[in-house]
C-alpha cells in the first residue's frame, strides 16, 4: 500500500488530495499507467507527464524510479520561483 498525494491542478482534476493505493507497480511510470486506467479523471490528470514532477518519500525523483520500499508518492506541477 502506497500513499499517493496530489497537489495543485493534479488534485483539482482528480478530486482528491491523497489516497492509499494498492499497487504492483515497479516504477512511478507503472503506477501512473495503473492510475490512468482507473477513470477518465486520472487519465486527464496524467495525460502529460512532462508537465508533472514526482517526489518519492519527499525527495524529487523521476518517472522511471523504482517504487521498491517507497511509502509515499507525490505528484505536482513544476514550481516557479518568485
């Protein structure tokens, strides 16, 4: 079981701030594929992963990263400085 957190417009499109996901995904990309297959709202939120960033256990990561031992995955748009 992995905690999946959604921020900004990702959360708005999915309609949840977080959820627990039972998954057999080996990588972040595999998890995204599983989520996209769930419902249209997930498919829409993850339709352009180039517009997303991911953090594993609160550390920035890549979509090809392994989920082995990971407890938390967070998806969010790129941050802009100011």
